C-alpha cells in the first residue's frame, strides 16, 4: 500500500460509510452503541445527554441533578465478578462527546453501594474524561453493612477490590470500542473508601492507572474500624459522666482549642494551620466549685479528652491508629465521639469480621484489632508499602494524596503513617526519594473529604475546595480547573509533563457553597511542611508560605 494512490471507488466507499456510520461522540452513536464482545460484561443500556440537558440520576449511594454538563453518553453495564457464584457489579461509563483522550475511575465512600454518578458528572464529564464507576457489587447506602451477610464472601471481595479492578479492565475496552482508540492515560480519584480503593489498586494492580488522587484513605480498615469503636468508647454511653454533648464540643472545647492553638501559625483566624504544633491542654476548662457544667469540663471528661487527643497504643504497645488533632470539634458533634448515629464500624464488626449480628460496641476488647487483621475481610486492607512496580521506571505511576487536618472520621495520622511507611520502605529498598512519585498535601481546617452534605453534616472551615472527590458535587468546585487549583489537573501535569506540584491553591467559599462567593484562598502545603502567615491580606494565598 505504501505510496499507492487511493482509487476512486475507495473514496466513494469511505464517503458512504462516513454518512451511515454515526459520528464518534453523537446521539446516534451512543444509542446504537454495542459494547465489544467482552467476557463477563453485558450491556444494560445507553442514554445520550445533550449539552446542558437535565441529568437527574440517583441510586441508594449517590445522586446528581443538574443541567450544567457537556454532552455525553451514559453506558450501563453489569459485570460478572464470580461466574460460579453468579455475583456481579453494576458499572457505568460516562463518555463525553468532547473527550480529552483520558480515562478516569471514580471511587466510593463508606461501605459504597451505588455508582458514584455525582463524581462521574461533576469531575469526569465536566473535565472531559471518559469516566467509570462501579457500585462495588451491592446496592445500599454508605453506612449499611447488612449486604455483607455475614458470610456473603463474594460481595465482600467485590467491595474489597474485585469489582473496581474488573470495571477498570472492562471500562478501558468499552472506551476503546466507543472512541475507536484507547485512552492515552488512566487516572483515578477517590476519598475515604475511595482513597483505600486507589491505594489498593496501586498495590495490587499497578498497571491499572498511571496516576491516582487519594483522599483521606480508609486503607487500614482493620485498624480504622477498631479505632472508631475504641475512640467512641472514650465518651460512650451517652449516660456516662465522660460524655460531652455537641454543644460542649462546639461552644466550650472548640473556643479553648482555638485560644491555645490558633495563633501559633501567625494568624488568629479560626483555622489551625498545623495542629502538630499544639498540644491541647483540656484541664484549663476544669470546672470550679459551683460552676455550671455546661460551660466547663468535669474530671472524667478531661481524662477522656486526653485519650482522644493522644495516639493510640494497645496494651501490647501495638500501634493502632492516629489521634484526633485539635481543630475539628465543631464538625462531628454526632460523629465518632458522639457515635450514637454512626453505625458503620459496628456494622463492619457484625457483618464482615465477627459474624455476629447482635454485636454491640460495648463488647469491644483489646483483641479486636488483631481479629480484624486476621480476617481482613475481602483483603480490604491496603497497607503494603511496597509500591515498586507502580512507581518503577517501566510504569512511572504517581500518587497525589490529601487529608484534612481536622478530619475526625479518619485521623490524618493514618495518611501520615502510610506515607511514612512507603517513604521508609522505598528509601531502604530502592534508594529513591519519595518526592519523585508520592506527595501528600494537608488541608488546614478541612474535615473528612468534603463529602456530600447528605452523608456528613459539616465540612469545616478552611480553604477546602481544590477539586477533591465529592467537592464539586457538593457545591464547592475548584475555583479554576488549572493544575494549581485542581488536584486532578495537577496529577495529569505530573504524569504527562513531569511537572510535580509543590503547592496547590484551595478556596474557601462562604458557607462552603460556591454561590455564596469566594472568601479566601490559601496554599496547601506538601507534607511535612506547614502553612505560615507571612503578612499582608489574609484572604490572599500569596500572604502565606509553606515552611518545614
Ligand atoms: C429529579 O428526580 C427526583 C426523583 O427522581 C425528583 O423528585 C426531582 O424533582 C427531580 N428534579 C428535577 C429538577 O426535575
Ligand atoms: C467464587 O464463588 C465460589 C462460590 O461461592 C467460591 O467457592 C469461589 O472461591 C469463588 N472464587 C473466587 C475466585 O473468589
Ligand atoms: C444470576 O444473577 C442475576 C441477577 O444478578 C439473575 O437475574 C440470574 O437469574 C442469576 N442466574 C442464576 C443462574 O442464578
Ligand atoms: C466470619 O466469616 C468469614 C467467612 O464469611 C470468615 O472468613 C471469618 O474468619 C469469620 N470470622 C471469625 C471471627 O471467625
Ligand atoms: C447552665 O448553662 C446552660 C447553657 O448556658 C443553661 O441552659 C442552663 O440553664 C444553666 N443551668 C443553670 C443551673 O444555671
Ligand atoms: C473479645 O471479643 C471477641 C469477639 O466478640 C471474643 O471472641 C473474644 O473472646 C473476646 N476476648 C476477650 C479477652 O474477651
Ligand atoms: C499481649 O501479649 C501477651 C503476651 O504475648 C499475650 O498473651 C496477649 O494475648 C496479648 N494481648 C493482646 C490484646 O494481643
Ligand atoms: C517488592 O515488590 C516487588 C514486586 O512484587 C518484589 O519483586 C520485591 O521482592 C518486593 N520487595 C520486598 C523487599 O519485598
Ligand atoms: C448552595 O446555595 C444555593 C443558593 O442558596 C442553593 O440553592 C444550593 O442548594 C446550595 N448548595 C448546596 C450543596 O448546599
Ligand atoms: C469572609 O467571612 C467572614 C466571616 O464569616 C465575613 O465576615 C466576611 O465578610 C467574608 N468575606 C467575604 C469577602 O465574603
């Protein structure tokens, strides 16, 4: 064929084909699309959405209702995860007409239970990625663990790692079939359980992604779930003299935390830039004789706070998990240390680990972390520090991680612990500098991920919008999609142009809602650096610097 001239009949044929084959990225192509023959995957349907058409889709786990998206094709699949057991997962691909050539998987939160349609829309489609997300093999809200059985091992494995991995493999083929070419690069974004899923992929299937954005990962489930129960028991039951009401947390403890800790970063602004620099002393709030106990702390409460703000070591000096860091007191008055309304850890113990549907938190004992580690349901733990294949020269993978300093659902200490374990391992085994492939950014004042408002009540006060998972979907998109303000774009720059981010810039919107306007911008520092005010307009990111 080389050098030959196209005969006229071939040109004619090409013209006819072009007229009868729908244009890639069009309504006709979407509705007539049939997935390539793939073992273990079946098409449930396709739906085309025109630009700015209303997209109103919900499942038990996630919802989207907007008319702001570019045009895309929604492809719904069922993926067989174990043919013998007839177990399966629901997976969706959202394929934009105006494709940037890249693949993006979006992860989950809590115990999952539905395709993350919110992030498919507000991250993948909004930024031109071909997006994939899976329900991880069961349909439920994020706190529900009853689907796990006990004893529903295939569903537990699907949640642990299998459904996402198979969805990625299948999803890449679907993308290729739809656009007629493979994605140039594959990315991942997720927070909480989503962070765990990202790290699990890095450790177990290093070829799946070129780069992952990992937010406050639940990657040490065996320890996290034990810690969640353990730390709650410092104040429970609600009738105990140790218990502190939401009002005590927000109106008594939080102001004292700010009094002791806020100014250390050079600015008294209600945000503790680095809580590691402050060791909070609750005894300053001790009740004086005759004082009204809604305005001060009793001795049992002070002892409980000492335990809550300290690192946890079990009786045998085994490290369990990080502590609460001072600053997040207003965020989860009904969260872990209120725990009356947070069923997830108890569900985990009941349905995943102990196989005892009657188990309650007060039955916790010091052997539970070890039992959790031994069972490790669905191999959900993602704590292997050996990521040499993912980051090795033949793959060149990158990890961008973030965590809110005020996260009280998954201690920031956990992010630091895993990061440091990789740091030590890679240094010893390969001599490589972790900075070349793994960077962790800390977010002053931010709580857990900035999850959708229907899951958690508040998300803290601080510059907390920077393109993380679930953020745009809950009314706080990054102020710009460029690499300085949008963590996914920063990852793409790093993977594709070797431009590694040294800082990010995040925004605080009044009421954590973009419609209320930007209040201030701040840099996010790369661990272990912390943020300091250097003078000038405190609403401007340029008035701050990261110092180590
Ligand atoms: C979206 O769908 C839900 C129910 O599925 C409905 O209650 C709601 O009104 C819809 N929103 C719009 C704007 O149509
Ligand atoms: C598939 O499910 C069957 C039946 O539950 C089980 O025996 C088998 O171990 C499972 N296979 C895998 C790879 O999980
Ligand atoms: C397999 O599961 C699907 C639903 O996921 C069901 O429709 C089908 O009947 C099942 N097949 C068998 C052989 O049990
Ligand atoms: C609970 O059941 C699972 C099988 O579903 C098993 O792997 C696990 O070891 C059991 N847990 C305990 C504490 O025995
Ligand atoms: C104690 O303080 C609370 C809250 O300020 C108030 O509601 C309550 O009435 C006070 N109790 C007494 C006995 O003064
Ligand atoms: C701790 O709890 C587990 C699970 O309920 C139980 O099997 C074990 O016997 C308990 N250990 C002690 C020392 O109480
Ligand atoms: C602590 O260590 C002792 C001695 O090795 C052992 O008997 C005990 O079971 C351990 N306790 C826990 C909670 O693991
Ligand atoms: C790390 O993982 C690689 C790839 O699986 C393996 O070859 C190597 O032996 C591991 N290193 C250590 C120290 O376990
Ligand atoms: C943001 O504010 C607008 C206007 O008040 C409101 O309609 C919207 O629901 C808010 N968004 C969120 C996520 O709270
Ligand atoms: C920023 O927030 C503070 C405190 O809520 C408020 O007083 C101020 O008016 C806000 N500034 C802007 C520019 O919205």
